[in-house]
């Protein structure tokens, strides 16, 4: 519980205690550590300072007042002298402040700070909140920064790698707990579309509604998708397309036509993407989700 509240991993807390005496919790009659509110506050402050570049060996013996003074210098103290709530507790998150922190860290190329922020967000946000409140608006802002020349391609790619890593970790935890719902979903992109962001966000929504899903990754030939569908027999297939990818409209329509001709009539194909290149299908087992919100509305009632 102390780990969850402070945002510091269990093994890290024990290492900080054993190696550096950063905290010295009391023990109850059964020998279990008992952390006071002050000690949990201390863990949070130590963690925040470590994420901003300090080493635990350097700050482990600082008093709480010294920790607060250094956080104040870094803008992590409220005007009334209290430590900001996001430093002390991970029970709630201001998504606007988190986005600002992520963008600032990206501009400064502070990848460790970005990773720390996502570790915090994964603890307190639902998969849906992570998708809608953090990742989707962050992608929009990154696009704006690229166009303005405020960040470069290497910064964007580094951020994408970190986001994929943390999204993958969040999805893996969900896959470990199989849902009893009869819904199962295959998630992929058509051949030639290598961008994973659309389908990763789709997988987060499936996880949010406790739906069984099989993430097949991007760039899947229609024959491979048909084979996977016959083997797994999903109730739904989510086919994500990326607007920026230069897929030929005729190719995409043929891909969808072939897929619909092979899958069973009781299997629904969900196209997650723009309809500008697609000849809209009138089949009952075809559904177009033009936006993440449309996909969310569809999945929530399954």
C-alpha cells in the first residue's frame, strides 16, 4: 500500500531502506513494515527528486525540510509551502499538468522524466483515461511541435518508443487476466501500414472494457489475418488505418473486400480510421469507427 500511494516500487523501497536508510519504518507484531504518512510523503519526495536528476545516494539522508526546499526550487511546492499533491499522492492526476510535464520533458530530451511520469499515470488512470486524456492529446501536441520545429524527429521517435513500451506493459497486465465475456477481438493494421498507435489505442479501449483481445501488431497481409481469424475465431476484428500512411485506396478496398469474403458472417470487421479511401460497406458485419470516440462507443456496449 505504501508503494502504491507513494509511486515507489516495493523493491526500490526496500533497497532504499537497507542500503541508504532513506526511511526507517516501524514494524508491527508480525514483523511487517508500517509506514507513517510522513514516511510515505518522504518516499514521494525522494522519488520526485530522483526523477529530476538526483541520485538516491546523494539525497537519502536529507531531512524532509531539505527535500521540500529542493522541490520548491524546482517548482514542485505550492504557494502555501505545501508539496504539490501530485508529488505526495498518486491517487489522482491532473491530466493537463501531466501533459505539460511530458511536453517540457520531451523538449529537454529528459527521457527518464517521461518514463517516470508514465509509470505514475499507469498506476492511477484507467486504460481509457490513458488513451483519451494523455496519449491522444499528446500525439496532437507532438505533431504541432514538429511542424513548428520545436522538437526534432529523434525526439519524436524516442517518445514513441517510450509510449509503446508503457502501453505494452499496461496491456500485458490485462492479457494475464482473461475475461469471461464472450467477446474476443483481433487487432491489427493492413499490409503496408506500419504505424501501431491507432491499434495500441484500440487495444487500450478493449482492455478498459475487460474484453479478450489478441494484438497481432501492424502490417498484416490479408491471408495471414484470415488464417489467424480461422484459428482464433474472434467475434470481432479491429483493422486500424493511419491517415498519414500513403496507402492506395483501391488496395485498401480490395483488402477489406477479401477479408469480408473470408470471415464468417457472425464475425464483425471494425475499420478504425478515415472513410475517405474506403467504399463504405453495407454488410451487417462491417462497422466504421471514424474516431477513437466512435470506437469507444461501440466497444462499451459489447
